[in-house]
C-alpha cells in the first residue's frame, strides 16, 4: 500500500520535469503532459460532467494532443492553448488539493 501523498509528490516531480521540456519543444512534449494529466484524473477518480470548466479545458487540450499524435500540423497558438488548459487541470487536481 502506498503512503498518502506519494502520488502527488510523483506527479509534482514529473510535472516540473515536463515544464522545462514544454519550454524547449512544446508540441513534442504536449502528449506526455496529456498522459500525466490522464493518470492524475484516473487516480483522482475524476467524473466527467461534474465540473464543466475542467471538461472544457480537457476537451481543448485533448483535441490538440490528438492532432499532434496523428502527425498533423498544429498552430503554435493552439499548442499554447492546450498547454494552458492542462495547467488549469493540473492546478485543480494537484495544487488546489494541497491547499
């Protein structure tokens, strides 16, 4: 059995590593950020349709991530919007949980 807070500590460490990578290669890093967010949501037992703001942020970010994964050319502004959306979700599930 894991100790309470271990997941949050691991998520925070991975998140910080990914932030540096987002600065140097945002389009290539975005799918990994998406995988981390999905893991956080799964471990947090997130239920869709409970928080419309989070659902909208996830929809925005996942749509861009899927396009990148498919090899499509994605406007840098869309990548930036997806990064911002994932940051909002991360803040909701990790940063805000600590408060």
